[in-house]
């Protein structure tokens, strides 16, 4: 079991996610959020969401 942390975009709280095994070919995995009740796509290696990566690409 691989555990990781990610930030819920609705509440800003840190949530612990988990998956059975990290597959190198899979970039983002869906995670149920117990805080807001939503489902978030998260990179289990970094805890980032697709939107987080897009924000990091700019040099502003």
C-alpha cells in the first residue's frame, strides 16, 4: 500500500490518499475526498493535481 498526501481544492485541507501500488505508466489516480465528498485526480508520487502542475509551468 502506498500512502501520500494531497490538498483538497475545495477546502485547502491536506488529505491522506492511498493506492495499492504505484504504476509508473499511470500519472494521475482518482481519490475520494472524505472532507468535501468529491473525487480528485492526484499524482501519487508528488501529491499534485493536474491544475497544480499547470500553475507551476509559468514563470510569472
